[in-house]
């Protein structure tokens, strides 16, 4: 029995070990562990990789981020690159090419054999955010007319396929007929026809299905793989759960960025130019909405000049309204994204948020009223602040619900645009309620 090797021992073996020792242990090591060592000490990367077979290197390249895959490939000669590419999954090569400049992609494609090149070009023809862009064409399909014996003999020859744990049954025209489990195959007699043990109720996705919809299907059914078909139910490839994990991370990151009005492409290590390009347009939009809110304040300059303390409490009223609206908006946007909001529950969700606004408005309004009253030693000032806070929080919750729903109906991404409009509404209403009530009760606020 082989003993478990530590990360430090693995690093020593990769850098200083003999080739024979390395080959004996390398099959038990996950490629991502080797990749971690390469990232820790990039100077030793060429030395480490030079000792590894093309198959292991291909696995390491596949584990690397798409934008960095090519950096590993460039460490090898053209001939070595060709062998590594042949060992890689077609969908991984497609992702790699998608990150390269046109000339670099052409050079890499030229190093592949004609059959692989044709498969890659076909995969690249699909939208990268669709099921076709996610799928791999390396899968095992079983002919419907075959017997269990013929199937087992075929599997012995095709056992190195990446997706051999799921078997899809097709006819001679590659039309998907169903799915069969290995358990059903090994527990059936050799002469059993495959159609007898095939489950015809197979869940599949069309090649043009959006990747987010595909991810929801994986989540709904708990699959680790799903077949991709065309309009005639002809099987084109399969999508595996590791690809879907990447999609979920990508979509979640995109939603978070959009809620903050940041471009989905920006990353922590993005260049100054890319970060500025991502953020500046939304900052300009926010500037104009802030000017709109400030214009409301300008109508009450006379009131503020007479009761200067209003300027102190004003930001609290608008800020708390903005927080309340953002809370509701976040829940609603997420509910729309996951399709948890329907026509049946839309009304109850609205009423619940109104209730949250009323109750939280009363609590926060009472606290602000007490604080403002003590601060200015004026009960009316406290009542004005408390009432404005309560009204703004109620309508902030309503705005946090209604604005994303309206944007969704207008086919505008709620995650991208809701924040700007909700903040604008809460600022304008907060200023209006507070300064309007103060103007109405001005004689009681003057010393």
C-alpha cells in the first residue's frame, strides 16, 4: 500500500527526485497539487514540468486559470505543445484559445491534427455563454441495438474516455434515446438488449441554451453530467459538473459586480485602464442622480438657513432609507435571478416588504426621534425626524421591490441598474419628507 505524501515531500520529489521515483508516485497526485507548487515557486516550474509526461502536463494546464494556460504551454517546444494539446479535453482547449489573440490562436490550432482542429473549430462556433460553448465532444455513447455483452466489450476499449461513468444510448443517426447506468449493465445478462435497460426519460439541454439556465438544471436535478443535443435531438456532446461550477462562480461574481456597478470583467489584479473603464461610466451616472437629489435640497435652502440642525440629521434619514432599500433590492434581485419570484407569490412578497418597512420604520424612526429631540431639546424637531425616517423606510422597501421588477419586465438586468435607481429614490424622498415636514412645522422649530 502506498503511503500518503505531504506537500513538502511532493515539492522535494518534483524538484530533486529521480525520474523513476516521480513516475511511481505521480499517478496518485492530483494535478492541482502540482500546480500549487508551481505557483509557489515559479522559477522551478520549467524544471518540474520537464520531468512530467505530456498527459500529466495536460492535466495541470487544464487546472490552470484560462488566462494563464498559455503561459505554461509556452514553456515547451512546438512539438511538445502538440502532444500536450492532444492530451487535453477539447472544451479546455477551446477555452484556452478563447483567451488568446487571433494570431496566437491560429498558431496553436495549426499545431493540432486535422481531426482535433475540426472538433475545436466546431466548439468555437458556439456562443461561449451557451450549452454548446460549455460542452465537450469527448463522451461515450452506446448503440441502442447492442447487447450488454457488446456494450461491455466496447467499454473495455473506450475506458480512457473522460466521461465513461455516464452512458448515453443513441441510434445509428446519433439521436439520443436515453441513459443507462453501469449498475444496470453489470447486473443484466449478456444477451439483454440495451433498450430494455435504458431510461428514456433523459434530461438534456439544447446547444443554444444559456449557461445560467443550464446551471439551474444541474442544481435542480443534482446531475454530474448532462447531454447536449440539437433541434433534432441529435447528441452533440456533454456538459460536466466541473464546468458548471465555473459557471456558477462566474455568474455569482457577475451579479456581485453588477450590484456594485462594476464591469463583470474586472478582477482584483486588473490594470488601471480596465478598472477605470469598468467603474467610471457608473460613477458619472451616480453623479447625475446625486445632482437630482441635491436639487430637491435647493428648494428648501430657506428652511435649512433658519434651522441649521436640519443639515446634521438629513444624511441620517437618506442614508438609512438607502440601506433599507438596498436590503430589499438585494433579496428581490436574487429572487428574480433564481426564478423564485412568480405571479403567485409576487403580491405576498410586496406586502411582506411593506410590513418590514412599516415595522422597521417605526423602530428606527422612534430611535431617531428620541435622539434628535435630545440633541436639539425640541420635541417637534424629534417628531419631524422620526416621521421622515419612518416614511422614507416604508417607501424605500417598496422601491427596493418595485424597481427590480419593472427593470426585469423592461428586459434590463435588475442587478446592473437597480442600485442607482433605488438610491436615487430614497435620497429624493428622504430629503423631501424631512425638509418638507420641517418647512411645514417651521414656526415650532425656531428658537
